[in-house]
């Protein structure tokens, strides 16, 4: 694949970072297009997107570091150095989602915004940006799938990608592309749901996003070939988080529909 899109001298343009930035811009474009139909000002939309994205990146990296702490080096200095030198890779989405949601909630409280209504507006943008990010994962070789057999799969050959040397030249499930396609489908579904009317109860679109993505992530995890962290009852930490998020979404949907 293409872990670096451009390499001139010492300068390298990582494909993952480029696709994340492209996803961010796509989310901005979507929010600017629908903003006239919402109660959020242009400044508030920009602030919410920026602070949530920043907190999400830091939260995703922090959870990754906590999960694989013992594998990052022998001592504190070595581990911190590895985290900084490889900052462009190694993120846990649910950690980023939690941190980004916390920043989003704090901003809404300080500005007197309805958190659930605002989250409904931003949920499709999150799915859209995430889809681009997963394409970046595919180009960089991170979050790779397990061997699929000779009949189906994608083959990574670039030694600079994140796929282990033992998997180079081996057909792997395109887990990243499956999740990217799923996120784009979720985006389309959430946009359709958002357009059903202004009288939807606050939190319904957000809950639909959490439920849909949890099902998607739980399923794709079975195809992942990278280290998934510790397992409990045969499930990865991401699958356990997916189950918790799905249950929370179902409960929230029942509550908001009653209201």
C-alpha cells in the first residue's frame, strides 16, 4: 500500500494523517452545509469540532498507551519516547470517542447548548470523518485483517507499512475497508434520519449512531489480525466496549422515545 503519499528528502507525508485531515475537512463541509438549519452558530460549530477532535486524538492515544503499556518499552522514558515517535499510529477509537464526548459535553454546558440536540447534529459528521480515517488505516497498513486464504483478500507488500513482515505477501481480510464502508453507510442513514423532521427527540440520532457503529465494530473485530489486547469470554476489549455502547444506545432510545 502507500504508507507515505509524498517523500521528498527528509519530508514524508503520511497517508494516514492525510486521510484523517481529509475526513476532518469533510466533516466541516457537512456541518457548514446543514448549520443554517440548526440553532448552532458558525463559531460554536467550529469550536465544538476542534475541541472534540483534539480531545479525541489525545484520548485515543492515551487508551492505546494504557492498553499496550508493557509492550512500549522497558522503562518510563523509553515508553514515552515510543509514544511520541510513533504518534501518527496507534489509537483506540472508543478512547477517543469518550474523550471527545467529554469535551463536547463540557463545551455545551458552558455555552448553554442542549447537549443531546448538538450531538445529534454532529453524529453524522463523526461517522463521515471516521470513514476517511479507516481508509487512511488501510493505506498505512495499520488495523489490518487476519489471513483470509488464497481465494479472497488484499496483499500488503510495502515493508514500510504497519503490517508485520510475516504478513507481507499474505492475503488478508480488508478489515479497514469494511469498517470504512460501514461508516459511510451509517453516515447516509443518519443523514436520512436527521431529515425526517425537527421534532425528533434529542439524542435519537446520537443513539442510532452508537448502536449502528457498535454492531459494525463488533462484527469487524472478528476479522482483525492485529493485537486486540486482552480477551474476556473470547471477546476483545473493543467488542466489550461495543456491547456496552450498544446497550446504552438501546436504553437511551427507549427513554427519548417515551419522552
